[in-house]
């Protein structure tokens, strides 16, 4: 009996190895094996609430990351993620045995946990607007830290049944408020969906149950219509020699529940509860398919969205349209390529191809950069900039502090103007000078990491000097200053 229990973690490790080999054929397992053995030894006397040996938890977290095809440093860090805090292992040992990168990630996860706890407490006290998510994202130096944390949370949610009801609610609430939106921002819908579903189930068990039952009923009701519609379009695509993979996706329970709340409508009347997906080989084919679909069925006005030409900030791409089918029913159709489908599931991870295939990596990155740059001008949020800087580690960032101690992330070599516009457009427009670490400076002064910046405003009537505009490092400051100058004429 004892022997059997001891064997279980071993099985999980074998699964992990097998999973990694599916995408890294020649992957050297030494690092993972060593991380596993070290963590298993360190956690040897600890048990989870479920009674399982503790090491099962880090193994499961690493497995979630392997399913997302992350690199081996991330998985080694996942295996070690609870050792600094909960065991006798020292930071020095991790660095010696696993190197700087793994240590950086493990420490990042440990720090992030503390920041989150601290911010939650502060939030409760000050009832401040939840800037928490932004803060978290801005303070983390490597997006992989956030991804490990998301996987950690997912496994804790999967095993939430072993916690007391009070704790379940607390953890589920935190998941809904912090982790679900972060997963969404990063476009990792595979994680977002499951986190949200589990959190919903623990927060509102009764409502969850109701939605589940009604959903099962709707699926039965819809089946004939869907099959008929899919049959029709498959035939149409076959006639024009378009190879398409057609499927159907139901919305997850939580979004259905929200729809029920906001629209006060019952499930029978919800027309966009599912969508039909059409997956093609190239983006040209996507537009071709839309053309044919609109020719065959009437599209519902105002429901056509081209996220291929205008991707969402989490990189999601597809064409959405709602058609009125032969049965006079409306059906939402989402058209995308295989590659876009992958991005729809794993978001930025699809663009982030670690240490293998350097050249394709760079190509992708350039393309990504273009999208992000373009996006930035359309959006107020500087999140895309964050993604951009995190994707390429050469792109250095600095963090400057507001007088209230909030940290503002800026590109390397940014000037006071970049900082000012990052705070607020009005602050940028009315800037007179700035106090940097208590010293008066001009608005075109270059900022350094960790400096405390206070913007002193006045009344601006003159144009911004072109020299200042040239020195800015953020597209936001640049475009706003140009805009301001144009408006002066
Ligand atoms: Mn953990």
C-alpha cells in the first residue's frame, strides 16, 4: 500500500515527460527531472488538503504548462514554485542547481503572490478602484511568471472541493476578480474558460446548476437546426472547393448567466448562445467564405465584425457575422484560420516560441510588433505595450513612481513627457516642469529606473517644441503632443 502511494508522483512525472515530448521531440529532460526530484525531496513531509503528497501539486501545475507548450525553464520553475516559501530550500541552492533564469521565475512567482495578498488587503481597506490587475502586470518582469501563477491557480481551483466553504468562496472570488481577467487579457482562453467555470460553480452553485440544466436542454433543442445549417454550408464550401473545418461552440455557463442577468431574458430566447466556427487555411479564404455566406444568407445588420483586419488587443483574430438561416433563425458564424484558432485558445503564447526556431520566432515577433504598435494608437490602454516589451526581453523597461508610490512602466530612455501622458492626457497637456527625486527638471529630461516623478502643471498656450516630441519613447505621448500642436493652429 505504501509503495503504491509513493509511486503516484512518479506517474505524474512520466505524464509530464510524455507531454513535453509531444512538442519538443529532442528535449533534454534532465532539468525537469532534477527540478522534480529536488521539489519532491523538499516537500517530502507535506500533504495537500486532499491527503495527496504535496509534490502532486507542482507536478500538476507543470503539466498544465506543458499542455500549453511552454519552455522547460518555465516548467522547472513551476515544479519549484512553492519551495522558497514553504520549504528549507534556499535561493542560493536554486540558483546553483538550476541557473539564474529558473531562479528569476521562481522568485517572481513568490513575489507575485505576496503582492497580490498585499493589494487585496489594501483594496479592502481603501475600496480603491481595482487597478490591481494593471499594477500586477506592470510590476511583473516576465510574462511567464504570470502564466505559472495562472496554472497554479487553476490546479488550486480544480482541487477546491477539499477546502472549507469559506475558503472556497474567498479563493473563487479572487479567481473571478483577478485571474480570469488576466487570462483574458493575455488571450489564454484555454485557462480563462476553465478558471471562470470553476469560480462560477463555487460562487453561485445554485445558479450554476440551473444554467447547466438549461444548457443541456438547449443543446438537445438546437441539434437539428445546427446540423441542417452545417450541412448546407459544408455543401456550399465543397462546391467552390474550399476546404473548411466546421464546428459548433457553446458559450460557457458564466457568460450565459451574465446574459441572463443583463438582458433579463430566458434561455429559450437567447439567439447567440452558440456559434458556428469555420476554420480555413488562409486569411484570403476567410474573406471568400464570408462573401459566399453573405450571398447565401442575409446577414443581420450591425453584427459583422472584422477582427482579422482589426485584431483585439489580446491578439484575437476572426471574422464574426450573424446570419439568418433558412429556418429563419439567427446563427453567429466565426471564420478564422487554423493559426488564428490557436491564438484564440492560447493568445500570446502562440507568438511566443521560446528557444527553438529562432528565425520564425523573429519573423512572428516583427509582425506582432506591427499589430501592437498599430493597436496602441487605437487604444487608451498601454497593455499592448506591456505585452510587446515582455515578449522581447531585450526591450528594456524602466519603472518610475508617482508621488503616491504607484509604479508606471515606461520604455527605456523615456522622458518626463512620456511619464506625464501615461498618467493622464491633461497632465501631459498642462505640464510646466517636473520634480524628479525632489529636483526640478525640464519636461524633456530622460528618466531612470526607480525615480520618483511629480509633474507640476500650469497653463500651456505654446506648441510643444519638436525636439521634445522627437525625444519621446511612447507612441501615446508622441501622438498626443502632435495632436495638441495641430489643435493650436
Ligand atoms: Mn502553488
